[in-house]
C-alpha cells in the first residue's frame, strides 16, 4: 500500500502526460475499443482529467473498508458498456504502461509488481460482481414528462421498462442516443411510484452536451438508458435528530429521503437547509412547504440577497448553520456540488458536528477541472473504478489530503 502511494506521488506530477499516454497506448493496441469512448476532443479531455482524479481517489482510499463495496458497485454498473475480462485486461496493460512512462526511474520491479497485483485485485472484484449480478446491464426508460424551471433546470419523469432497484437517495448514470458514448450521473428525486415512474433532476452544465439535451431537447416518448442505481446517501434510522443540507439539484436525493421519512415519521427533529443561486431556483418549494406545514420539518431557505452574487448564498448558509445547534448529536446529510460539500463539511466540523455523522457521497474532482460533480459528470468506459462517485458513507476525517 505504501509503495503504491509513494510511486503514485511521482506519477501525479506528470498526470496529463500519463493520461494521454494511457489512451494513446490503449487505442493503438486495441482500436476496437475506441468506439466505447466519446468522439469529440473536448469530451476526451474531460475523460483524461477524470482518469487521474479517480486514481487519486482510489489511492487515497486504499486502506478504507468502503473500497471493496465501491468496486463491486462499479463492476455491476460497467456491464452497461458490454465489457468483460478481455477489456479489463487491455485497460490494465495500458494503465501499467502509462504509470511506468510517467514514473521514469521510480518505476522499479517492486513498484511494477505492486501495481500489477493491485490492478489484478481491482479488476477481479469488479468482474466477479458483474458476473454475480442478476440485474440487467441497463434499463431502457421512456420519458413521459419534462418540466422546465428556467433555462437551466428540468425534471424528467421516466418509466423504466423493467423494475428499477432504487433506494431513496441514490443516483443513476444516464445515456441518450442523441449524445452517443456519453454517460453522466444524475440524482433521482423519488423511489419508484406504483406505476414504476421516477423523476430525474437535471441541471444544465455550460458546454455540457448531455445536460443540454436533457434539459432542453428531450421530449416525451423518447427513450433514455439508465445504469445501475448507486450511492450512499440513504437513511440511517439510529434515533438521532436529522439535518439535510442541499444545494442545486443536490435537492433531488434529499427529496427522495424526505418522502421516505414522510411514510414513517421519526420521533426526532428533522431540519432542512435548501441553498439556491436565487429564489427562482427553489423549484420544488410547494413540496417542501407542504411537508413543513405538517409540523414535522423545520425549513431554512438560503439564497443571495437581491442583487448579490450567487456565491453569497454559501456565506449566508454558514451564518444560518452557526445559529443552529447543538451539532454534536446530529446526523447530517449533505448533497450538492463537490466544492459545496467540502466547504460545508469543514464548516460543520468547526461547529462541533461529529465527523463520523456527516454523510455524503464522495466525488473525485479533476485537478484540471474537467468534472461536474455528481449531477452531470462525464462518464465512460476506461475510467473503470473511477467512473462514479463513491457509494459509501464518507466522513471528512477520511478525506484525501490536499495537494500543496
């Protein structure tokens, strides 16, 4: 484990070169795999960015008990790419070649053996999980309704053609024939209804081809593909007060969790903080207000002051959280963009929240800025164990160290 981390620290200094070498090596030796990846140069740049973002994530969690469940979920999910042991072997060969190229003299026989064994274990866990899964590789899902909220946000009601084994708080990867070979993850805002429908919450990302299609160009009757549900933002009923903090379409998994709570109300206090760039982006306020009217939910809306920059909302959230307490006995669920989650988790620690009771899905963020967080991230085969947020409960104490 130590040899993997120390050698990766050397490789990381040449991350962009290593990522380019990896894909060049893979496509040169296995041109048949090129069709599994996005065609555009922009999308491939994002893919390269995510490659080392996820490698960093995995290396940082080598000693975490959550890594194996994470890899199993990834193995099951990657069946949607129709890949098997041969493709995993090809990826492994190119990965080792890229690591050796970037490490230079630091790539000793001992380092090579350590990385070869590590990849063997990783690929073995993923392929075994895929073989043992009884779920379909993906779910075809018909769009039955699309509601737009402004120009940047939409909620699509989908009817999967087979039962979707989704738990409230999880997310799914999504693909459309309009944007071939591109998958991105989005959150669902409810457990499947009696008719099987679920709501997909999508925020348009600037320059994001799939998010643009989903928010503005996908009509009822079209069919999307959904990957296997995953994610760790599911309820733990352990008798403690609960606080939800959501920003943007991070509201979707929190909405699903609140629906679950409404069916079996807890005895303890439930609080909700909803952060939005402006009042117009509080798109599900009727649902929230109806729940709050029942007397079982305390709600705080956080938006910038009129005329102020949307980033001011984060500062106003800090003020609002500072007025609440105590935090030590709370279970806190965070959902939103990665930077928002990181900042809020640190703030809560400073306010006295127990680090093991602050829950959210971890999201590796590319150093080069290619990722979009849990809602609207670039996805594709070749990211293998790095193609989605970690599905385990995360606490800030286990966060990967910052780069100097």
